C-alpha cells in the first residue's frame, strides 16, 4: 500500500521510501536556484552567492556573526565574574573563536576522549593543532563558564512554568533568524521522520516534506 499527497508519503514497506513528486520551478541555467512562486516571495535556496559560503569557515561566520559572538562573550564574562569575583580574568571574542575552532577540529578528528588529553604533555594523546590554538587552561575555562544567556535571567517562561531551555533561547532565536535570512528551503526538500519503532514489521513509514517558506 502506498498513498502520497503533496507533502506526505506513507509507505508500508521498509526500503521503498521515495520523495514526493513536485512540479519543478527551477530554470535550466540555474537548477539549484529556483524562482519565487508568487510576486514578492523570496526565491528558495541560498540567499547569497555560493562563493560566500563555499567552506565550513565561511559558512560558520555567516551564521555566528560578530554580534552573536560578542553577546556570548558578554554573558560568559558576567557569569565568570559572578562565580570567581576578582579571580576572573577577562575574555574577548578571540578566546571564544579559539574555543569553537578546537571543537571543530576535535569533531573532525572524532576525538571522544577527555579534553584534558588534547593539551597533554604526553605526545600520544595530545593534539598538536589544539596546542597551537590555545592553552588547556584557557580551553577548560571557556568550557566551564561558557554562557549563552544573562546569568541573572530566571528559568520561568511567560506563563510562569519552568523552562529547561531558557539558557539557549536567546542565542537559538538569533541563530534561527540568521539561518532564515541565509537559506530558504525548496518544497522539493523532504525529511525522513522514520523512527526505530516504525521499522517493525507491519508499521507504516511516514516521510514529511518541508514546504517552502
């Protein structure tokens, strides 16, 4: 059994997943850049030239803007001063970007050991790249006191309930705005929402497409 609609595909067999068919609106000369469906609507795809985001570093700088990084530095400094008082040493945007760079490098190297090993004096577990970027003490300091919201902010939502995500709401909202400004998904993009329980025999498999914004 297979039933399909514009934005939803239901398949009863595992392995028979296929994206829904859409009417193409892309030009022959630029297949990855599609024109808007209605006057005044933004075209789907990347909202700037590919040369501005053709590397992981360029793409990350487009999302993590200077304003966002400086806001994180401000909150981290305030939290550190609150905890350590006079023992806290000021940090700047360079310290934060060094911290993020090490996380990028360690994810590429697929390091799953303790960060203290990356800065070890032992040549076996150490990471020469991490040691060239910053010191282990500075990295541990950023890891311990990194803050993405005002430390004085309460953990309650607008309706008075406890909100466990309050520490990332501010930065998450800023990142979402940046992403929305940089990229508009085309309706041909679809997301596989198959869960592990759905793979059991007799369970239908659902696949939901993402509609254009």
